[in-house]
């Protein structure tokens, strides 16, 4: 699958922005090219699909800008054998992208509407190595680990220490850490023994993690 004709200009501009940030790994670029991003946004936002702006999706949520998504997933350093836990399914785009780079993706979201829509989009693309389910993001999936990588698209007030046990030895979690109403540190947390070795790799401002699952939507 290649970028649709109507998206080629946007994709080319995205590549230039990524090259400016030193992101040129062939496998990663090919994965981005293979996932039709406009399939994951509503029609009124197709023109902004390849931009770095946030795009509204269902349940009052938003799809992060493509540049931020790409930088974070690139920082995960995914390998073909990796099993990944994604916290915050959103539209399903990042799960689809990671499915091209790792062996299995388990993605959770608190909103049933988002979970159902993401499943439909992934099924339409015949992506078979992604499991999407409604679950409490604050707890992860302790019964299904360990995972080689964990990525969170929602911010934690403090270091999410409970996720250490859900990672393999040497595994990596990337998550925003900081107050939900302010700028957060984007932290790359590497498991060393029974603790995290923290490296801050950027600044973001994402929604805070919410406990439980949505009862109606």
C-alpha cells in the first residue's frame, strides 16, 4: 500500500519535517507510508491528516499531531519481535502504525465508542496483529504482560511505578509525566531490575489519565 495521490504532498512535507529531526529509519518511514492516515479521521479533517495539528475525534478526544506521534513511536525503537501495550487507542492510527513494526499490539481505551471504531478501521485494513479493548488505563493489563514496550498517550501525575511489573527486563515505557493542566515531561522509562531508569526526551501537553472506564460512551 502506498500513499494516495491526494495525500502525497502532505506526506512529502511530513518526511521533510522528520528528516529535520533526524528520523530517517527506512522501516519506520515505510510503516508510516503504508498506513492510510485519512482512514482514521473524519472527512472534514482529511486535509489536515498529514499535518502536525491535533484533530478532533469521538468522545471529546483528539488525535495527536502526526509529528508528535511519529517522534514518540520512533523513540520506542520497536523491533519485529516486540509485544506492545498502548494506553489510549484513540482513532486506532498509532496501533495500525505500530502493527507494521512489532509482532503484537494490545491497545486499550476507556471509551467503548473509540474501541469499536478503531476495531472497524483496523479490520477494514485486514490488520490482524492488533487487539483493541475497553479497559482501565491506569491499571494497564497486568494479566497479559510482560510487554517489551508500553506507550501512553495520556499523562500521569507521577512516575507510573505500577507498570514496571508489566515490562520485560530491559523493556521501555514512554509516557507523559506531570500535571494534567500544564506542560508535562515526556519520559522514556527503561526497566532496570525492579525500577525505572528515567530519561526525559521532550515536553508535551496531553490529557491526564482518568480512572475506570466510561459507563455510557
